């Protein structure tokens, strides 16, 4: 198989209309699926607006912050090996603690990250990461 032909377009994961806990679960599920394919990839993550009020650690679906952290730890080796970059498209009013977590990049996610409010810039950055 031609290596250039194997390059894939970045995966776009749109969580912009979801509640935060559902958005986080969807991102982790999608990233897990991408790592299970065992092929290099980049992803564009369209993030939801921040919640109006602080939510408890456990969501209505029963997924806690600790569960999400454990899930990320399980897929991080695959992200480190296969993920060429995660481009986060954040809303203008993203809370500082979420922005800090995204900017922690390789430390948290195990792969390069970038944050922007411009989806075109995110697509270009992620495309360059997998397109060579």
C-alpha cells in the first residue's frame, strides 16, 4: 500500500450541541475507535459551549470525571503512537480551566494539540499533520 495513499483526512468530531458530559464521552469513544484502527490520524474536535451552571462530578448517565480520566489513560498509549494531532475548536466563552487542559497537549492527551475558534484553521492544521 502506498504510504501517501494511506494518509486520511482528519476526523471531525462535532460535540458542539451536546451537554458537556455527553460531549466528553463522545470524544473519548471516537478517539478510542480511531486508535483501535491502528492507523495514524488527526482529529478536529468541535467543542460545546460551556454549561451555564457548574455540573456535579457524575452526570445523569452515571459517567463521572474519574471514569473519563480512566478512559483517557486507557487510550493514551494509542494516542501517543497514532495521533498526529488534536485540533480543538473552542467557543469564545470557554472557561480558563478547560482551556488549560486543552493546552496541556502531550502531557494530557499524549499527542500534539492546538486550540482555535476558527474551524478553517483547525482543519488546515490537522490536515497538515496527517497529510505530510
